[in-house]
């Protein structure tokens, strides 16, 4: 869970900016979206395999260059 403490003399806008950056780095929003609806086990497996294929294609492109 992202936590940002307000430093002495720091503007609230700066702390909010730090909080947003921390949330983005920890992929909290991606995790929430993933758990916001139910996926059947077969669908989950298909999406996992599709991501693996995408990673492998990307990796092979990098190796060619």
C-alpha cells in the first residue's frame, strides 16, 4: 500500500504528486483493475498465454537487432 508522509513545509500538491508517482510505480491501479471483475480460469489462462507470446515476440525482435 502506497504511503506518503507530508514533509515539513511541503505543499500538498507536491505530496499528492509523489503519491501518484508511487502508486504508478507499484502498479496498484493495474492490480485493482485486474480484480475488479471475475475471469473464468480458461480465460485467465488464455490471457496469460497471450501475454507470454507477446513477451517472446518482443524478446526475439530485440535479439535480432
